[in-house]
């Protein structure tokens, strides 16, 4: 029991960086409690929730699908596999702001390499302002997010794949299974905990997305990429309304907690 | 059930070191062949070649008289019990046993009947809804066996199926396996490094050494007339004494090594015809018998005597000529 004192430095650190801001936010929310009913009629909030959900669902779904494909490829034996695994992780290792800035340049209508390539291929006749048009701006932030975080999903799923004993596949081959049956009967169910883990991490991150959108589109055009985090930021710093900002923050946080709790139930290892 | 045959089968993983070297053997329909050898002798690879998990570099593998070299594991119709059991952890016992039948599109009522008959036979009826994680080692082993039985395959391949069980359970399961396979009249290839399993379970034993077949025959045949020095030293416990031929008075130029089993060494208190005196070094009681280690001039000989026989100091040892096995410089039996 007396050894608990060794937890003091770590505990103090957590209180400072997590406990204090959390308590402060809760306190601010309590003082702004009068603005709770405002949320119901807030059209901008409703719009930002729709954008955030659409962004999260689309990007996470794409990341899971692509991540699974990459993980399966990287799990297969081939020459140079170690290098391939190292390279695949690179996009994820970049700071989000830096890579968002790069995407902004890539997608730039006048100087962007993306337009250049499409023009040369003859796929478009004139440069497109990808980040300036409502329909393509949303697709662009999904694309950038998928590009950056698919490696993270790949890594988790690859670890999951590697933990599946090889002899299970051999036993199933002898039991009469072809490649698809082996995937369906062993890979997918055994990968369930890893998939649930990746899903939880990614959904929580995606729902709170800020930096990527902030740098890439700033929430525009016409609010088409305006996420909840951006709205919270604006309430706190632009509209000088910390009470309402904190109320949204706490509501949002509780929703994400609930979601994480549901997902973690799916994460339970069925082997146990 | 069907016969299994190998014709000059070789396998190497790196193209240089052979893991299986030119092995030919036959398991007639309904017989149990044990493949016995030390670790790394290629016996598991041999089994994997038959199952189709590995491809032979050369040679032919026949199941039921048909060449199966080009067939996938799923089309070879053999069942395998893995050393690790390889139970599917996310499926319960019933699902584990029925997977192979489902993959073969057998009707649900037929699956149910066959699964339950296999489960009943192995005493698993009360465990059908459990996951492997909630089973004991012995129960898992029986599930692995049931999974193989339910298939009604052409042959069973068992890879050290008892090595993860404790001694008591291993002995009991060994006897149960023998009865089970006799009832089924099953064709079985059984890989083990345990010579007692090999001796008690099999109709015939094949001894593998560095990927090559050293000797194949009935268990007692191997014990009574080992074809090579390796087999002589490998079969039998305590191990056969293997000595320079000259040490037991053999001066035949063709004979390099002479072997005599500890139970065949005669130990006398008084000198007699053809005896030599040896000093008693060590006594190891084994139960009904005790194992003596005797030495003279740097030569050590081990002898088994009754536990009650009093021994001390210098003893007089005789090696009966008809009990001596002789081997040439290549380790081959000379008679």
C-alpha cells in the first residue's frame, strides 16, 4: 500500500494536464447551463453535427476497408516486406498540420499537382478549385484523413493478424476450406478485437477532428466542412461565449464516451 | 479408410539441406504406423507432406492408391490432429467439430448426428457448448480427436498428439487411442518422439533420422534386431550399451561397435567363464529393478538387476554372445 506514493508524480501530471482542464470545462459548462436549451434550436450546431458524423463515418469506413487490405498484403510473405511495412507508416508519422498544408498545395487550383496530373491525363478541361467547391471540399478532407490515418488502422490490424496462430489456417485447410472460407471462418472473427480497437480509436479521433479541417478548409465553403470542434472553437474564441462552448463540449464528450463504451463491448475478446 | 504410401519422397526448404530424404513407406489400410525419431528428424514434415501442407520436391504420395501430389489439402481427405490441437478459439466445441462437415455441405441433421456420435464416443457430450479456453488440456485433446473422427477420413495423421498432456493422462489416452483406432479399423500415421507410444500403439514403427528412413518394422522387431547402431541406441530404455567391439572381446575387422542391452548383461558375484571384473559406480533404483553403472579401464557398462539383489564393490560381468548386436563402421548391423 505504501508504494502508492510512487504514483504521485504520474498522478500529479494527470491532474494538471487532464483533471484541471476537465474540471475547468465542467465548471464553465455549469455556469453556462442556462444556454443548454439553445442547443435544440441551433441550426449551425445541427449542421456541424451532420458534417462531423458524415466525415467520421465515411473516413473511418474507408480507413478500415483499406487498412484491412493493406494489413492482409503486408502480412503475406514477400521480398522487402520489412521495408514496405516501414514505408506504409510514414503518412501517420507526419504532424497533421504539416500534411494538411501539403494537401492544400496539392489540391490548389492554380499551382496544385493534382490538377496538373488530371489535366495532363485529359480527365478535366480546366483546373478545379477542389477546396473551394462545397461538394469537393468535403471529399478532400475525407481523402486527406484517409491518406493520413489508414496506416494507423493498418498497423493495428497487422498486429491482430500476426497474433492469429498459423496452425489454425492449416487445420482449416485440412478440414476442407479454401481461401475465402479461411478468411471468413478464421481471419475475420479472430480479427474482431483488433477491428473494434481500431474503430474505437479512429471514431473518437475523427469525431473530434480539428487541425486537419482548420488548415485545409477552415470549415468552408458554406459550412460544408464545418465540424463540431470548429464550432466549439468559434464559440469560445470568436463569439466570446465560453459558457455555450463548454456546454457543447461536455455534451459532445458524453456522447463520445457512450459510443466508446458500446464499441468496447464489441472489443471483448470472444476467446475469453 | 485407405492405404497411404510414399515413394522416394524428398523435401528441402532451402534447396540445400534435405529435411526428408528419399523416404518410401507403406501404411496398409487399417494399420497404425508410428514415425519415431528425435526432434528435428523431419517426422512432422513427413506428416505435413502427406496432409498437403508442404509440397514434396521429388517422389510420389499415394492415398488409397491414387497420387495426391497435385491435390490441395482439402481434396486429400485426410484428418490431422496437431500437437497444439489447433482448435478454433472463437468457436465452441460443437462448431469446432462440425466445421469440416459444414465445409463439405453436409445436411444439418446429418452433421448433428455425426458430431454427437463423435462427441459421445470421446465423452464430450457435456462440453459441446464450451469454448476451447474453458476446457482442460485433456478435453482439448479429445476435441481435436473428435474433429478428426467426425470426418470419417481416408487416413488419420497425428502429430505428437499426447505431448502436451501430463504423464497420467498420457498413459490413459494412449490406451484409449489404441482401442479407438482398432474399433475404427483406421489407417493412422502417428508421429512421436516417445518410444513407449511408438512401441505400444503401432502395428509398425518407422525410425527417422536426419530425414532418412533408418528402419521400419514391427515394434519388437526393432527392439530385438535393430538394423543400425542409431536404432539400437534409440529404442529401449535404459539405453543399450554400445561399446568398442574390442571391449567385449570381438576382434572381427568388420565389426566396429558391439551393443548389449542392460537387461542382457549378466552380473555375478564370483568370477566365472568369460567374466570380467568391474567396479560398481552407481546404483539407480527403477522400481522392480535397479540400474547399475559398472566401469573398468574407462569403459562404462550399465546393467539391470532385480531390486532385491545385493550388490557391492567389484562385480563380475558376462556378456552372453547370443545377446550381442554388432555393427560395422557405417553403423549397419553385421549379421
